[in-house]
């Protein structure tokens, strides 16, 4: 690796590492043995999906490859920030939009929607600047909007179950958050980069604690 920038783990323990500097990805089995590697122009993100396929997000759109490196599909849709495996398909995260591509051939598309102020709106009209997305154990989506400084917990069909507004909680507002993750209990962890801290929220969005203060190097 030169500059590994993203890692994802499949259901069977395979590890896919993306190096955006080299525009390359490498797939390892659970024991750490390399199984696959290839370069993709404009590579931004990648994940293993159903059917031994690899979904790749580039600055041009979504590309699907076989384990042998053969391109199976190519969808022009503009720059992609991140792709995440979701059921039999893949979630595609762009700056202001999340789209779910479902089904074995990934041709059937589902625009994930978000309910705001009682009305059903396209997700592209609801977000400011998306940074990251995670999937909980019950298939809910946890979305980090860096522009709004908020976290959205969406149901499987894309409706908002809860909005977490850190600015109104004891932890205070987020500053340039870059990443989030969920654990087996669906607790939410946010990398609040601008404030040099990692925050933990409960599954319902309640603030739990600040895990690390990187300025002082002490836990709290």
C-alpha cells in the first residue's frame, strides 16, 4: 500500500482495501492472504457484494467487476464518494444523494427517500453535504451529513426514524465530521475531525460520551 484510504469487510470475513493514491484495490481472505488485486481509473471506494462481485465507485460513476477483474456493468452518474454493500445490492453515496441499486443484475434502482417535516422528499433535496453511511444489524441506515452537522437514522425504506442534532446535546456541535460506524449493538461512533474527538451515541441517538480527546490524548 501507498496510501490506504478505505477498508470494508464482507459477510464471510473477506477484507477489501482501497488505495486511492495508487487507484488500486486488494482483496484478502479472513486469514490475510491476498486473493485479488486490480487498478481502476478514478477509484474512490469499493466493496464486495452478493454473487462474488465487487462494486466500485469512481469519479465517473458506479462500476461492477467480477473477481477476475472483468467489468460487468458501468453506470455513468457522476462522482461517487462511497459504496456500501446492502442486501443483494449496493448503496451509492454522492455529495447530496444516496441511491440503492438492488437485485442480482443491479439494473433495478430504488431512490432512497427521507421524510422531512411530514412530507416525502427525495433524499437529494434533504441533505447538505453527505460524508458517510453505515448499515445497522436491522438494516436501518445511519447517515452522516457533514454540512448540516447532523446524523439521520433511516428505516429500510428510507424514511427518517430519528434525527440526531449534536448541537442540541451536551457534546455540542460537530465540526467537519468525516466518518461514522456502528457496532453490533447499533451504537453510533462519529469521527468529529474538526473538534479532534470521537463521539459515541446510543442506538436511539442519545449522546453517550466522548471517547477520545486527541488534543490531550486522554479519554473522558
